[in-house]
C-alpha cells in the first residue's frame, strides 16, 4: 500500500533541494559572469564546466532544518554538518577532488553558509592579501576527519573570489 503522506513529504523535500540548488547556481552566474548552461550538476555536485579554473570546487548543496551551529562549539564530532561533508566526500572519486569539496547549506530564515577544509579555503583565496568580503569565519577541528574546517557566508566567498578574478 502506498503511503501518500510519506510520498508527499519526499516530493516536497526534492522540490526544496532543487529550489536551493537553483539559488546556488544563480549566485554562481551572478558573481562569475556565466550562464546557467556553464554550470554542470553531476552525481549531486555542482561545478563550473569550462570555467572550473575560476572556482575549482565541487559544491554539494543541502537545505535542512536539522543543523545547529551551536554543536560546533559543544561537540563538533556530533555535528550534522561534518557528517554531511564526510558523506559527500565519500562520493568523490579521489583525494584531489575531496580537497575541493565545499558544502553549501542553509535552513529557513538563515544566510547561505559553506563548509570546507581549511586547506581548501586557503587555496581558493591564495592570491588574496586582504579579504574584503569574507570577514567572519568559524573554524573547528575534527578528530574523526583529522582536519580543520572553515565555515563562512557563501556569497561573501563568491564575492571574494570574483574580486580576485577582476569580475566585480
């Protein structure tokens, strides 16, 4: 027997994810002066096709009410953001790709944030001497992943990168 309530919830969840994914793509278009056709979505990751060198990352998107930034301070190992990041990292084929993973996430009435390895953050903004847009970052260490992670506002990161590329 079909559980219509469960089916309806799944459909709503998929629509929310597609809407959020489209919102992320529109931001990429806005800051990197590209069209939607220049963006590829494959295996659950968003990346810039022929403009990959402008923003050489694999974006995983997640919109959920389940995350709470407070857990980063109280118990980072139980933070759902870390589990999401590890889950997406496991889908990537090699270590080089994992180093370019950025988890873009939000929940209702919350800014769009992103989570990445500290290495990824530093590499992405390598030639930026003084950050103009990314002013606030949260860092935390994970013993499970044996890494240091960074969280910042996604749009600020895009602005910073676009400024570096003289696109603003």
